[in-house]
C-alpha cells in the first residue's frame, strides 16, 4: 500500500490513503503462525479480555514489523507501564481541574464507515498556562487518559460490530497560536505525549485531520517528521482556514450530522465523561 501525505493550506487537494479493515485483518500464512506464537507467549500475562483478541494482538506484531521478540518485549513493557501508571483506574479519577480549564475532548462522533473519531478544539486549551502553573505532568496524564479512552472505544466497537480496527482524530486548530500552544516549555510535553501514544496504542489511529491550520503549522510538521511513523504521517490531512476548501473535504469522511457545529455540522457532542458510547 502506498502511503501519502496531504497538505491542504490553499486550494490544492490530495488524496489521503486510509488503512482498511480488510488490510488490518489479512495475514499471510507465515504471519498467522507468528501471531499464534505471539499469543502463546503473551496471553498468560494478560488480565484484560480485549487484549486477548487477535485483532488487538496483531497490531503489536505488525507495528514491530513481525519481529516476534520485539513485539513480545514491547507488549510486556506496555503491560508494566499500564500497571505503573494505574491505567485501569485512570478513568475514575477526578479530572474536574481539567474540565474547569475547559480542556475536554469528545468521542461520540462517527465517520462514514462507522468508525469512532475523537474531536479536540484547540482554542480551549492553553498549554502554556498549564505548564507555568505546574500542571504539565497532570496534563500529560490527562492526555494518556484521553488516548486510552478513545482507543478503548475502538476496541469496544470492534468487539460489538466486528468491522472496525481503527479510529480517527479530528482537531480544530481555530485559535491555535504559538504563545499558548507552541511555547518552548510546551514542546517537550507534546513530544512526550506523542511518544507515549506511539509506545502504547499501536494502530489505534487511521486518519488525523487538522482543520483551520495556520500557515506556521508546517513548522510543527517538520519537527514531527523524525518522530512519527510513516503510516501516521501518510494519513495526516492538513486543511487550512478557507471554509470553502475544508468543508467539502470534511464531508468526504463525515456526514453533517456527525460533525460539530464548530465545523459546520449539526451534531451536539456528549462529553467523554458520560462514557455512553454505544447507545
């Protein structure tokens, strides 16, 4: 599969390649043998039922390029990280300080294929303020919680309907500015959050769509090139600030009733904390 990067800041539109469900579940005989051996080695360590699913396990193997020993090592490191970080109880912690700062995300939207997507509105997030007030580490934990929340939803939808292997991320960059979101002291936290996502949630994400991207976003892109795997960068779609360009592009992937009003849609999004995803 050829992966492409699409940069849309004016009127040029390039196709973004997506990972299909069929590709995610299709293995060669040799890969299936490796998966069976991988299961045999790691399943005794697993305490969560969703982690025993082949669709979940193969993500670790495939993202390790079917290097069996590497996949086992990464998987066990993830289990230890989840234990050390108390990830099994992170969703029941009191996050009212983040809510009071209007730092929220939404995960009840769906794309045209029925896959979940997470929505983040950047104008409500003041990363610089969080760092300067000593909440940088707290914000990192909140990001780990949000990523786990969204990826858990992908697993839930997959187990219920059987035709979903990944979700999408939609970020509205309206209000993005260097002072609040790109300050020198902010960048290390954003890099750590990215590394945490890559280490602990393989192949959870298909497309990442950035809307209302200012011109300077290219600087962030250049910084991320060396950190982000090609399969993610190849599915990154950046849409500029021109409504007449980004609105029809979004409608290729989402129906209007699944887009928030801030992006020209009609959906009223429930906050993630309701955790009533599958109603």
